[in-house]
C-alpha cells in the first residue's frame, strides 16, 4: 500500500516538487508538469508524454535529451486537465509544434484533445496520439479501442528519438503510429495497489490466482487463472502476443522487448521470468534488441507484470537504440558486440590447494569409511529435522537453516563417498566433504561446517587409526577453526555454544580414560543440553550475528543442528560398535 | 510476496540466467556470479561486489565500466560460498589484485575472508572490505559492529571509480574505508518480504506502524513508532543521521545522498519524501550532490526505505560523479549547470481565448447571480454526497469521483463568484466556472463539466433573461458539448445517460408550455431515475470508458452526481422562486 504522503489530496503536487528537486540537471517544474532543464534547439518538435501519476517512471521520468521534452502530470490515476497540458506545451514548445503522447483512456483523450485544439487556435501546431498496445482490452479487429499500457514506453522512445533527429511534426506522428501498430502488450495482475490515503486496495486478485490481461487500474481482463510457475507464465504471455502478431511483420525477427514490473513484482522475479521468455522468443525466431527488464510503467505498488513486443524495421531499430539521458532511463550508444568467450582472458588456473591426497592405508581405510557413515547419519538426521530447523530459524532469521544444512550435507556426503571410493585418506575425505559443504550451502553455516570438517580431517593420520590424543585434538581443531573464522564466543548464541562443551567435554573424558564411544556420547549429550540452553541467551548484536532479540526463548538453530548431528553420530557408533571417530 | 519462480531452490540460479541473458552487452555469467562482458585493461584492480541475492540492483546490477568488475551471487539472503567468490574473482581479475566489497554480515565476512586468503595463497592479491553504514545496528562507539545496508552503494561507487582511474589495491581499499567512514544510513520498515516459495512473510510490522532502523532481513531496529506523514519521517531520518555525523566532517557541506526504496515503497512516495528531505538538508547547510532517489538496494518486496548521507571531500565527489555504465545504473558525465530560469526561452504569451466578457446588464445580472447560486447548491450536494460517490466509483474505478467533483466545483464556484463580483455576463461567469472546474479537477469528469458549463453559458444573452427557447438550447448545447468531447452515447453507462433525458425532457416540457421551474424539476427527476437505471447497464469497453464489468449492478457515479446536482438546483429554484435558470 501507499504509505508515504502528507495530505493525500496533494500527493501528486508533492511528488512533482520532490522529483524536480532530485533531478535539477534534467528537468524543471512548470505549472502542470515538468519540461527539460535546458531548452531544445529552435524548430524541434516538442514531444510531451502525460497522464495520471502513479505510473513512475511513466511519464515524467523520461524527460531529457533523446526522449521527451516535457511531461504533463495529473493526480494519481487521473488525467491532467487540458489547462495543465497547454501550460506544459507552452513551456516546452520550440517552434516545431507539439505532439502529446499518452495511453488510450477517456480522460486523456479528452483533455489532451482539447489542449491540442486550443494550442492550434493559438497558432501552435499540436497533435495527439493515444497508444493502444494492450491486446487484452479489445479484440484484434478493434485495435483502435484498445487501452495503452507498457508498450507506450516503446512508442514514446521511437517518436522522441525521431523528434531529436529533426523530424517534422507529421513525421514524428507517423513514427508514433508505426511503432504503435507494431507493438503488442499482454499483462497479468496478482494483486491491486492502494491509493494514498485509501484503506483498501483498488482491486484484489485471490491468492494463488492471476488476472490475465487485467488493466493497470483494475480494468477487466481476459480470464482469471491459477498462478503457475514462471515458465508457465512466460508461455502464456509469449503465446498470447504471437497470436496477435501485427500485420506486415511476417518474416521480421527483430523486436524491442519490455518485460515490465508493475511495482511489487520485483527485479529478481522479472529476471527469472525473462530467462524463460528469452528462450521462447528464440524458439519463435525472434531476436530481442536491447530488451528492457524492469519497472518502466508501474501502477503504484500493484503486483503484476507485462510483456511487450514491438516489431522493428530498420528505422524503428535505429530510433529504439538512439541515445537518451533522462532521470529514469539512460541509453548509451550501442556497445560493440561483447568479446567472444574464447577471446576473453583465460581464467586463472583452477585452484589446487595443497592437501593430503595420499591414499589411506591400514586402519585409516576404516576411519575414512566411518567418516562416510557419519556423514550419512548426519544427512539422515538433517533431512528428518529440516522443517523443525527451518521453524527455529524463521523466528529471527530467514527460515532456511534446514534447507541450507540439507544442501550442504548432501554435497558433503557425495564428495566424501567419491573420495572414499578413490581410497583417499581420512584427511582428504573430510577436506573434500568440507569444501563441498561450504561451496554448495554458502551462508554462515556452510562456511563454518566447511572449515570444521577440514580441521577434523587435518588431525587424523593417513595410515592408522587415530589415538586418543589425536581424537581430542580433532575436536579441538574444529572448535578453533570455527571460532577463528566466525569470531563468536560461548554465550553469543551460535553453534559455538554447542561445539565448545562438546570439544572440551570429549577431551576431558578421554583424559580420564573413558572408552572413546562413552566419552563421545557423553560429550554429545552435553552439547545437546547446551544447544537447548541457548534458548535463554540474548544474541550478540553486530558483526558476528545480527539477529533479533525476538530469538530469545528459541534455541539457536545452528547449535541445535550441530547437537542433532553429534547425537546421530553417537547412535551410529553404538550400532556399528566402532571405536575410533 | 514473491510469486514468480520455478523451483524455489533454483531461484537465484534462474535469476542469474535471466539477468545475464538480458544484459549481454554488460555482463557474462561465470560459475558463482557475473563479470563484465569485456575484459578490463591488464593491471586494473578488480572490484567485486557480492552477497546474498534478493537485493537487486545490489549487487549484480552494478557490474560494468566505471563500476564493479564482477559480482558474486548467493542464494536469496544467503552469503555466497568462498568457492563462488574465488571463481568470480579468478574470472574478473586482471593482474592488479581483487577487492571484495560487501555488507557486514557474518556469512559474507567469513566466506569472502576465506576466499581472499585462498586467492592470496595462489598469488592473487586479494582484500576484503565490509560496509558498516547502518547507524541503527550498533551505537556510535562501535561502528565496526554495524551492518551494511544501502550506503554500500556509495562505497561501491567511489571504490570502483578509483579502480577505474588506475588506483592500486591499497589505494582502492583506502577509498572504500574513507567513504565508509563518512557514510551513514538510517532505514525504516513498514512490512516484511516473502521469500520464494514461503507462505508467510519473513517478518511483519503492524499496520500503521514503522520499525525505525529495522534491518533489511528483519534484524532488530531502534524502536517501533506510529507511521506519520512523509514530513514526519523525513525529520526522523535527517535528525537521526545528523546526530551521528562522522568525525572530521564539520564544516563540510557536500553530501552524496541515497534515498532508497526497499521494494514495495514506490517512486512517487520516495519523491514525496525527498521533497521534505531536500528542504531539511538545505536547512542543515548540506548540499546533495547528484542525489539518487529510487531502488538501489532492495529486499525483495519489503516495504520501507532508507536515507544515506555520505560526506564528500574533493576526491570522493570526483569519484561519486565519475561516469559509469551498468545494467541498473548509468552515470553520464556531469552536465553543465541548468540554464538559469531567466534565460530560458520565454513561455508563449498566456492564452487569451476570445470570450464574451461583456458586463451583464438588465436581468442578465440576476441570471449570473442565479448561476452562482446554482453552483453553491451543487457544491453543497457534492460535498454532502462525496463519500457515497467515492464508494460508487470504487466498484470499478479508483474511488475518487467524489473527491474530484468537490475539487472541481469548489474551483468553479470561486471563479464564478469572482466573475460575478466583476459583474460579468452569464456566459463569462459560466465560462470561468467551467475552465476552473476542468483545470482543477482534471480527469474525465473535469473535462466534461468544463465544456458543459461553458456551453450553457454560451447560450445565454448578456443583457436580458433568456427566453424559453434559449433555455432549451442551453441544455441541448451542454449535451452536445459532452457527447462530442467524450464520444459516449446513451446506454454506455456514463453521465450522458442522465444528461440526455434531462435535456430532451426539459425541451419537450417547455414546448408544451409548462412553467420553466416545473419543466426543469420534471426533467431533473427523470435524470435521477435514468441515473439509477444505469445500474443495470454494462459499460461500453474500449476507448471511451474502459470500466470493469463488475460495475453492473451499481449506478454510474458520473450520472449519479449529475442527477444530484440537477435535483439540488431544482430545489434551489423552488426556494428562490426565480423563473429563469
């Protein structure tokens, strides 16, 4: 919803004030809207965009060299008056006449039409052109009745570029008409926007549904469907547009493309969608020319997006690619084709870290095998507990701890199995497992488990079973690796709160002469208790772990998953009866 | 919420695929992220941004000449692994060493730190720098523990520009440190974002409240407050930042500024806020240098924003302004100062439309006065019915019909009163009223009421009371003006459905010899019935009125407000007993 405003009735005025203040190099405010900061050359056709506000960067965001000469700004979703249109035109016109460009909506058609007639009466040649790109708003035989949505961006761009080149008013109108005739847009909405000061959204779409062709102000669409995958949506949009391919474009393969977000459907989502759209266009024999993926014609915080295809001939491609410099859109001259991959500086040689890749011998073979068993036990318990770990993490984190641990342990187990199949020594097996865990899981826990596994392996001999001292050292090495990488201390509400009591308890019990399996099991039980006790801790803020105070009362997910793994490995030891770790 | 994805676990990978496909001129994908499409010159320091994804255009959107050399991309809100960081660094490095730039979060510090050490072991000089701009995350004495948010954009920009200029790795690190030390950000959140595939938002903020200093992943903030006006928020942000002004900047007045939207807080809102922020900065003696108002560091569809101030010395200002060309951010060379307003081409002479401004004489004075009375009656009924009209309009429109009519009638009445005080003729009084209505209200109804009032006036004599034929003509002229401007016909579910029966009924009754007041009252009653009957109509789609089918069952708001005004004027006639309109 729209939350930032002063008096809702003054929203558009306040917006223009702030917009002009932010872009003094590009625009200056005049009654009714904005014009370029610097006058254009005498005789140039002035291209003016306009309409209700709430669609930024449409329409005022594209005023500047290479694009519009000015923009007429109405209240939110309300056509500006003819008087405002006239005022902006009088400030922007440079003797070459004026073209108003806008979307095909009743109020805009009336007000810009009135303004153009009045300007003409006053001796300023003025024309209007209403964009009609929305294929969902009227059938193919009635294109003149279609409304204008994101495809207006392409029409505005080519017409403005023609004016910048010095075309006459008639010529600029011809370019606008030609571009519009070759431009098709199909949009979807997932949810409506909320106007400044309104308590309810303008319209709603049921959760899990999408309105195909629903207009940007909630005008009726083609159908309501189940929201599927991004791939499904890409197919629906591309197929819809190709079914309405403009006459006279058969055999033409170059298209300007706008994949437009309406406000709350964000860039990452648009890029996911674009991956599928680009593939489908390629399959259809179409080549996107400088596609625009982002927010170009929004509708406040509406959720949804649209796809525009505009078939280019040579003239329109030149105009589409022409440079522009505006607050919201800058086009630099077309770059040289990217360097071919083969010519790119060869990547540095793959990193080869010195590591003990010696094959295992003697009892070390079984130790390596036990490491693989331990990772399997870890995998089983982490997959079993993944959802519960996610819930713990969701209290103060982003809820993905279970998923991240599964990703990590799966990769670690696969790497360890391969290394063990190659009969590598325990150190190499655990190094491979740690590296794979860190690389696949990423994040904090991935990095920590990566160094911990590597450190444990580093303490184990390659040709025999480890002694009691070596086992104690392995646990201590894991603790040291984790604390020196992460910087956390006991009491910071991290996995250190479980790892530290395990490492010290294990070593202490080994020193008393306890059997290794008993020492391990007792230490693992202590780790478990310690993990539960992290519920009472307040996380340390700042560098190491910027978690919310609201996690107080909830055990730390990292300590919990560590304790679960240690416990599962203890059970494994009990069932296999093996003595060494 | 995030709605567009295929497999949520593959979201970041799919995003990178689409991103690289959309920007082949700028980037190419490599394992772990993206690098520039074209290799940089040998010996240049490679600046790499990175972190979890979900923050676009941070971090991969700013790869290109003048900005980053590459970007390391993790899963959503998850630090990329050291292996990914190393992979991107190896592809991007050009012999001058590597600098990883990222926000101060545990996972990023660990993974980039590991990668830098491993690269250094392999003979590639590599450094890390963690941005700490968020003043809400730790107190002033503990700046090193602060997390990094939108201020990272300024640090990335200046450090990248220094590298582009040919600075050494040590120098680039120095610039990053210096910029970071002079950069402060304070943010607010209004609501949390929803991760791909998640059913619930990551966190929530109660409606009507804001979390001051709440982190972009929901980390704890400073306080929760009532959401006030944009002006209130501007004061809180500016005051908070000035209270944490960096040491050594006293007397310095030039600042890079980023007013950053987090995803669902849109451009119009940010510009409204900027208007207030710019004024407050000016009052504090600070001059924004090329301020950035928009979405630079987002958090999926999170609602909220942040303000960053970065105090510039001469070196940092040069680097902040240096050109850059990336997918999401293009900086053209600083423009010449805008032309002084006085030097701008003088606006065309104010339009003077030929109109009958003759002073009224005879009974025309009372006719003009009656017109003012009629507008007063219209004002009273429209203000009384404004909310109900808004509700009618909200069914298929944007709910502002009542507000727009009030805006229009208030302006019309003021203009008519002034014209009548100047003793102008009825035509001039109604022309002034119509022009004011259209100019102030804008939109469809503003334009229509504007031409209607003007048309009525045009039918009235300047020196006597109108005859019965002239009264009938006035009503017919209003209908003609409205239909020729708007193109609607009876049955299209517009105000024509009320105006047409009024005009024809009024004329027919006058022809039967009925007293004017009776003829008027009967016609007004018919208009009222006709307006109610629009409830059963299906609006015509397309050019004239692209309304939703869902308005079937609801009377048309434009017809309803017209009928209400006609009825109120009839009552007025009954109370004043005047005969002519």
